[in-house]
C-alpha cells in the first residue's frame, strides 16, 4: 500500500495545483520533491537488500470483475528504477520553469505528466495502463502548443498526430488480446496483464492477428523512444517545447517506450520470430547512425541534442533484439542462476538486455542535465545556436564546465553513466550480430565527433563580444546541475546499484526464449 499511497498522493497534488493560486512554482517543486523522496524511500525498503526479481507491492482492487476491470499495481527492479528516474525528471522540470515568462498552468501540466508516468509504470491492468499512457501525452501537447517557441502550433499538432496514431495501434493490440482471451477461455473477460501477457496463450492466436498485435505494441512503443522511421515529430517538438517540456520529452517519453519493450514485451519475448528481432536490430542501427549524422548538421544546440537523445535510444532497440536472440539459445536454469558477479552466465543475453535497461536510466539523467544546462545558457545569453555563442567559457566557466560534463556523459565517456549501458550493449551484442557490430562503432565515432564539435564551437574559442557581459550560474542553478552530475557519476562508477535489480528481474523471467 505504500507504493499505491505515493501514487494517490501524486494524483492529489497534481489536481490540487489548479486550485493553488499563489506560489504555484513553490507548490510544484515541494510536491514533486515529496513524491521523489517517498519513492526513493520505498525503493530502499524493497529493492536495496533482498530483491529476488519478481513483482513487489502487488495490489488488486476489483472495480468491475464481470468485464475484467481491476486496478492492479506492482513493480519490479526495472520499473522501480524508472519510477525513480521519472520523479527526478518531473522535479527537474519544475525547477527550470520560468515563472516570469510562462503561465502558471504549466506547473499543473508538469505534475499531471508525472502522475501519468507513475501510473504507467505501476499498472498491471491494460485498461489503466492505456489511460495513464494518454494522460502523459495530453499535458505535454498543451505545454508545446501554449508555451512553445517558433512553429509551436505545427510542432504540437505533429506531436499529437504521431503519438495518437501510435496509441491507436497500441489500443487495438490490447483489444485484440482481450478478445482472443475471451474466445479461448469460455467468455472470461480480463485486462489483467498477468493473464494476457502469456506466451503460450499468445502463440495460439491465429498468425495474422498475432502479427497485428505484435506490430501494434511495437509501433506504439517505438514512436515514444523514438525510433527510425517514426521519429518525425521529434526535432520540432523538442525545439519548440519550453525547456521543462523538453526535459519531459527526452526523459519521460523514452521511459515510456523503453518500459514498453522491456517491461511489457520482454516477459513474452517467445512470441517474436528471429525475423522481427533482426528488423528491430536494423531499426536500432539505422536510428543510431542516421540520428547521429543528422545531429552533426544542426546549428541549434537544442535540436542537436534532440537527435542525440534519439540516437542514444537506438542502443535500446538493438539491446532488446540482440538480447532476445542470444538469450533464446540457453536454458531457463542458466537464467535462474544468473548473477551479475558470475560472468559465465551473465554474458548469455543478460548483458545486452540489462545494458539496454541501464541505458534508459542513464539516458534520462544525462538528457535532463544537458537540457537544464541549455536552459541556463539560453537564459544567460538569449542564444541557442553555436554560431551565436562561442567562447562563453570565459564569462561563465562553471556553467560551461557542467554543460561539457553533460556532453561527455552523452557521448559515453568512461566513468560516467552513458558509458556503462553502451559498452554492455556493444560487448553483449557481438555474439548475436557478429560483424554488424562495426556499424555500432561507426555510430559511436560520429556521436563523439559532434559532441566535441558542439563543445568547441559553443563553449571555447574566441568570445562572441556581441553577447556582452553575461553572468555565471548561481548557487541554486549549480546545485541542480551538480546533483544530476553526481548521480551520473555514481552509477557510472558503481553500476551495480542499477545492474543488480535489473539482472534479478531478467533472471526471474526464467529463460527468455523458453517463456
């Protein structure tokens, strides 16, 4: 009930924000911080010492049993880390919202998006999962449409069309499962994931409909990552959104897509054919290389980092496909004994799967830091393009150094969180994709190149005197960026903080290919 109480609290504070007339910024910061702290306390209690890999805090409330509608909640070691990440993202979004420029309703949108994200991650009933899926998207749409920058109308509409199109296929896939379960179980109606997410049941569905539901789930999740070729909403939405919205887009929506792959589909990965898995690997490689090359030609830093975010999530798609391909070659008993400290079993599919989940967590923290730093740069200089910046290290050395640290984490510098996930996926995927691994190397080289180039053009070199005298960040702004950097550094140096629950979660699945 502790977890459910935190979720109810997040809903209440988001609704209460509309009635809270004065000091809404302070209200939002305190509310989001409270939810974040309570989530961390919950995580320490349930996952820090004795987590075995299964579902924790299982709660089921019957609402309409005859139609299979229950409110069910539970979390795993994977979703717990996503809950922590989600609360951090919402907290950072609240901290970097400018009271003087943006309407106070944006704070309500931030809290509602946070409640929806929380609901997605704890829901074990597909009906409520879908409801919360939509709850996240609606406030983000209004954030872009009401408070966005240039082309905000077209950007918000493109974002809405793409995300709703993906959500439609997701809903149709859920209803397909719901219908065929009823047909195969004498009219029993249920939206419970524990019943519908069953490999044996899904494999009895006629091939055409099974292919449709696989496509529906994958399409809905890949739009949110985002993955090539369903990414066209990405650059305009990231650029036009106010910075709090961009933080939620980069961290929150990628969490949704990543959770869909590893939290919803991984437990039933036996439904995937090798052809589908190779297609996913191909899409991941194309995303990595295409987005990296596209980022190289961007002059607007915000737009460049949007493509960098999408390129990083290409590793997640690769990890999902390659991990299942390799995992299908070993027995369930090997998974049952899997341990992060026992590398004889750890390398058989678990490395890339856990690396993909690690990448989601690391990516969210890194992008939050980068876009928060970009927000401060824009506030100090009024510029977002590299050509109009130049040499700002001279006037704002602390801000420049912290932004550089974020860029280095994003390119995968050893010792920081970005390196761990990418290295795990790179090493683990070799057995599954062989020589194709060289495309990953090319993508990583391009990624490093444009990150260094962006730092060189915007932070170093001759100072652009047209900027005039700019101030460095204050103690509050330093604490925001340093807090994120410390987290990125800690899980980069001690990755087992994240890896151990992830490996336990995978081991609990009991042999991916055999499910």
